[in-house]
C-alpha cells in the first residue's frame, strides 16, 4: 500500500506534459517567417506564433509561453546550451 501511495504522489507532482502547459520549453522550427506573427511547427502540429525578434523559415525556436487565443510566444532556440 505504501508503494502505491508513493507512486500516486509522485505522479501528481510531475509538471504538465500535455495541453498548452506541456508546450512550454518545447522546441520546433519556423514554417512561415515570424515578423511579429508567423507560423511554427512543434511536435503535434503547426501553431500561430509571436516573437519580439524576426525569425526566418527554417530557424529553430523554443516556446516561452502560451498566450491568449492559443498563440505561442517563441524565441530563437539556443542549440549550443
């Protein structure tokens, strides 16, 4: 019984891995130039994305947060980190 209780508590403390919350930190690629707004592809599909910097098609991105209307706030991915 203690083992089952431990597994239940451990599962409840895990960060979300599905839905909008599960996208934060994920990486993807720019499909259509992001100049204020554009389109990116992350595992699971294409999303409308916004960024403070201009991102060209083919660049790697990282999701910073999910904004209202299910738009992704993204930034250029630091692939060397």
